[in-house]
C-alpha cells in the first residue's frame, strides 16, 4: 500500500504533462496499429491462398499492449491527482 509520502515522491518524479505526452504518443501508435490491422484483413484473399494470420495476430497483440499502456498512464494521472488533492 502506498503512503502519502510515496505518492508525493512519485508526482515529483513524473509530471502530469509528461504522462499526457506519452499517452498522446501511444494513441498515435494505436491508431496506426488499427489501420495496419484493417489493411491486413482487407489484403487477405482466401481464394488465392493469401493470408496474414501471423501479422494480424502480432498487430492485435500490439493493439492490446498499447491500450494497456494508455490505461496505465491515465490511472497514474488519477493517482497523482488524488494524492495532490488530499494534502
């Protein structure tokens, strides 16, 4: 369990604007990843034996990773805000 002092230290080390900048970067990557998945899905042609299963799987895995990164950082911002408003 985190103490108030640990929360204060965490907020001094990483600022909310820095975290928001990272979130924006991850969101851009996420959009590119979604576009890549759609492109791969549209490029498949079962009649000609053209499949991109591995690439689609890896892209979907990346998409999930990016979503977790974004959520994690949003939660970190919330923890910092809660820590600083309770002073």
